[in-house]
């Protein structure tokens, strides 16, 4: 494992491979996150697909539930989540709102077919639909 990474964002399968602990619910996600925190990771976010995402660090532990959507193609969900999370954290948004933003962007992205459109659509719609996520982005993610 890397030396004291600031953050890891594995999905359930990746988290299980890293730790040998199967992620089935919040309790097992908490156990996996605790294991990774003890290894020196500062922030652990486990993406849980249609169940949302679980975050744990030294100060916080919470799950953000994903909105119910009709998923057509999940290919870009993880990349959309990571991109949205990075944008929010870079803008100084707190952990809870950043993870919520990322979950919402990923949820929107799975409602369209085709990798080319999923990431851009998910991130743009999440930004457009949430007034509490006004970012000072100097560019448009659709281009």
C-alpha cells in the first residue's frame, strides 16, 4: 500500500480485495474503513453503487444514500464520482457536501448510455441542479 495516502476511494469489490473483509453493509464498510485508517490512510470513501457512499476519517463517519434512478450504463459511475469529489474538495466544500455531490453526479451519469456522455452529463447536471454547489469553474465540462 502507498505510504500514508490522503484518500482512497475503492468500490466494495476493491475494498474487499485490499482488506480481505467483504463489504455488505454500513457495519462492514466501517470495519474496512477502520482497517485502512489504521494502515495510515487519512480518508476512506467506499463507493457502494446504488447504495451511495460511505466515508470515514478520524473525525467523521457517515453514509450518503444515492437517489433512486433508472440505471442504463454504470461504466463511468466511478470516474464521475471521483471527478465530482475532486471538484468539490478543490473548491473547499466540506466532506459531507462533497461526497453528496459526487454521489449525485455518479447517479445522474448512469441514466445515460455511452461513456462519452455519462461523465460530462452527470457532472454538469449535478452542478446545474444543486444551488448549494455553486462552483467557480472557468470552463464547461461538456466541451
